[in-house]
């Protein structure tokens, strides 16, 4: 019995940190690994920013950028009637491009709900369209076997209890509005957040991802976890949908109240880390300089840039969430369609260098003008050749480690040679490199990929 008591004490000491009295009681490492498995395999998703801001068509932050009063912005609800909205077309476009999940803006910072909420009149079912557009989208994407994610803004410039004295609020310079902040009830606003999140995580079936947005406590008069009551929100989210994957914008970094890091409009130099450890991460990116529909925005990335961005993200162990901003008629712009169709063409032949892949082991050095991805399950290394060289590619340290090589798009064999030819005198002695003989002409794909079957 004495030994049993010691065993029980040791077990309690081991388990207690996993179930502490703070938010960590919901963050068990094994459960996180299980729920993240599909997401890590998927690597590629579609972000959709769509709402009233499609009508002014000059950036989704138009209300803040132009310091537009709430009453002036409300007029857009009277005219929101996306008669050409066909979420089945959107879902097919995403699926064909190789996207495995979608994240849709259920509510953005302007406070307009793109779903039928019981807790506000400021919603899509009260606009001329009079339909729950979120429900239609969820049904359409599920039919294509695309996993469902929801974006929900913690910021709400329309809610009467949201403090106006704030560095990004549209009425931040309106002293009359600021003077009424003392009458605003934070707890009422916090209850509103909980009520709407409860609706979203109850009324629309299984939700795979929640993208909460965003905290800014570092700014003067900014808002963070205390303002949102983030710990209670986190517990609610985990209670309603235990399997859901949550981003890192609730301001619960130290409490481990997140599943992945979410750099925005930014490509990290390396795999994203937290406290020195590599963590799951996803970069959300736009095709141009705006998330919402921006009629006069012309800084569009080329199809090649878009594909290269996907490859680079996976080469650093991350996911790419690529955004579209439909028009107020409900149509995805031609420029976005063109780039997604180019991605579709490339993914048709090269998707296995993306799905299930990650950063290559450190022992595999990246050749010049290339990006590497690696599939640990199949033990295959993928060399994405950004600039096609003349006749040979040299891979340092890979002699004897590759049993077969081929160009991925047509599965045509490439010859391997570990001997230093007369023109490889610059290779250092003892560097067991592998020389791959390649055709003079590059394959007819946007970015060619060489597939190496490792021993």
C-alpha cells in the first residue's frame, strides 16, 4: 500500500500541470496534436472577407480609415443585396485550387453579422438579401468536403457598449462619443461576444477552425484579454467545440490559449517559434493590398508569386490561408479567379509536394534558387526549382541517400551521379554531394518540382 500511495502521489504531481486552475486546463498536448493533424496535412486554405464594406469598395477598414460615424456607415445595410451570390461556385473554385479548408468572416470589425443572430438587428437577414449567407456557404463548402472555419471579430465598432476611446475606433476623434464611454457597460459587451460565439458554434454544425480577431493591449487605450474576458471565451469555445483549432489573437499567449500562430501579410524567415520551440503556424495573405473588395486596388501578386508563396510557406513548416474579397454582388474578382486557376493547374501535377509536407530535415541543404519540402510519411524530398539551371542540380550531402529521382509533373526519370565531374572542382573534399542531370528545357509548369525517393 505504501508503494501504491507513492505511485498515486507521483501520478497527481504529473497530471496537475496539465489541468491547472487557469486556462491551461483546456490545453492538453496530446489532444492538441490530435486536433491539429488534419490541419497540418492540409497546408492550404481559403480566407473570405465579405461584408458591408464591399459596397464602398475601398478597403474593409473603410469605416476606421475614413473616421466614418456609425450612422453614416449603417446606410450600407440598406443596399446590401448580393444577388449573384453562389457559394457552390466559390466552393468549387476553392476545391479545384487545392484548398482544404475555408475561413469565412462571420462578423468583421464593423459589427455587421453575416449570419442570422438573435442578439442584434444589425445582420444580413435584415438587409435586402434577407438570407443567412453563412449557412448557405457552410452547406456549399461541406458538400465539397472542405473543412469549415469562421472568422469572428472581437472588435465591434457598431455595438453601443464598445468603448470609443480607442486608437483604431472610427469615432476616436469624436469627443462627444468618447464622453459617453462612462455609460458603456463592458460586461454587456462581453456577454454579447459570448452569445454570438455560442450561436456560431451551436447552429452551424461542426466548426473546424475559429479565427478570433484581434487583441491590441500594447497600444494606448488598446484592448486585450481583460476587455474581451478571453479566458471565459476560451473555455466556452472548448466546451462547445472541443476539437476546434483556435488562432492566437485572444491575447492568451502565456496561458497557452491558442493552437497556432498567425502572422499576417508577412512571410517569416524561418519556422515560427514560441519560447524557443517550433509551433504550428499559418500565414494569412491577400492577392493584393486589401482583404475586402477594393475596386481601385491594383497591387496584385502574379500567379507565379502566389504559387511560390505557398511553396515557401510549406518549406518552413506552415500553412497558407489565401484571401478572396468578393464584390457586393457576390462575385469573386476575375483577378483572384485567374490566380486560383493557375494554382489549380500547378497543384494538379505537384500537390504531393504540398499536402502532408513540411520543412526538410536540417541535413538536407537547399540548392541555389530552390525551395525544399519533405514528406515524413513517404520519406520523399521535393526540390522546387525557382530558376531552372543548365544541365545539373547539385545537392550537398545527399550522395547515397537517394534511390530514385524524377520530375514530378510527368514522372520522368532523372539520372543521379555522386562523382565529381571535371567541372565540379569547386566542391569541397569530403562533401558527399549528389549531382542530378536535368533536361536543358524546363518542364512546362509554373515552378518545376523534382521528387527524390530517399533510402
